[in-house]
C-alpha cells in the first residue's frame, strides 16, 4: 500500500535552492540592464495596481492642498490679511496699487494707538458705491474663493485705510498759530504727511467719543477722512469695532517694500485725555 509522498528535508532544501537560483537569475537579469525586479522575475504590473497608485497620489495631493487652504484661511482670519491700495489718500506712505499686510491682532488682542495706520470697514457712506469688475461666472467665483482664503488681496471695495490721530477721549483741534494739529493741547509735528501738504486746510474741533477713532489720510489735501464726514453715520468718527487691523508692511511691488512702524515720537508727549469720553455715538439717520 503506497502513501502520499511527504516532502523530506532534502525536498525542502531543494525547493529553497530553487528559489535562490531564481533570485540569482533575477539578479543576473538585473545586471544585464533590467532594473525592475517584477520584470526580472517575469511578473507584470496589473492595470489595477497602477490605477490604485495614481488615485493614492491624487488623494494625497488633494489633502495637502486642502490643508494649505485651511491654514491660509486661518492666517487671514486671525493673524494677517493682504489689502490692495486703490486711492491716493495715504500718499506718500502708501501708493496706488500697493499691497499691504495688515495685522488682525488689532484690535482683537492689542489696542489701537495714535499714529497707527488702520484698515476699517466703511462706517457709512464714506465710499462711493463700488461695483466689482465682472470676470465671468468662473472668474468671479475663483476671485471670491481666493480672496476668502487669503490668496488674493482684498480690493478694499468696502474698506478704507487712514492714520489714527485721536483715540477715545482725545480733544483734536486744528489749527494752532503755526498751522499744526493739536491733540489734548499738544501740537503734532507730522513727518509722515505728504511733502507739500499742510496738516489741514479746514479747521475742526472734536472730542473723540468712547469706542471711536478720529482718522486722517497722510495726503491731507486729497483725503475724505473724519474731517469731511461729519454729516455721515457716527459723525465722521470710526467705530473701533469696524477696525480690521493695522497695516505693518508694504510687500508689493518690490520697489515699495517697507515696514510701517508707529511714529511714536510724534505722540510721545501727548497727555492722556483729562475728561471721560462721551458715550458711544449712535449712527446718524440717513433718511
């Protein structure tokens, strides 16, 4: 009676030896110029494996892009946002077409100070109605999306940029005998105003209410600022709650690269207000 043959130690060794021989032949084949071990061992990649590899690469790429967009949105929302300068009101500090970086930490974390360059939402009717250029359905959607995540600068259609002259409680007047603006009785020598400009061509005498700012452009004779919006909502003052942030750098074009520091020396000797600021103003009726 015969029994099925069971592999002996010799049989196992022979089988192992055969595998080693195949490996050696594969290695030899590789030495002959075939680098792919699958080809060297006589195997072929299936279309399914190749397709799976491509899908995996696409999935990883989508994840990386998605994460980058989320990070960009978080930075733009909480830390830094880019803005485009469309007008001459801040010349020569900022030129038309400049791209500026704005810190979103002000006023969320840090206070607004006299001398800060602030970007703020229109308090009401300071700007003419703004119509966005039509780039077609796809172009409009792409522009909106890229601006939302911070990859394109905001075009300031509903934002303004000015310099803070007075903070809550400050008494801001113009002009003294030398034609200078005074804050709390101290004359300001302002090196940032555009050469050839005067501090103000119109007189004013204002006390900044609680929660408000008094702002002016550096190009004083070409800036529709707090001086010229007294009949608008909030009487020409800017609610601090409307402030988006402070401009700290011009980053484009490269020829205009500049860090914008607060001119602290201008306001260094300005005393704190001696009177309590009046309550926050309600917006004036536009009817």
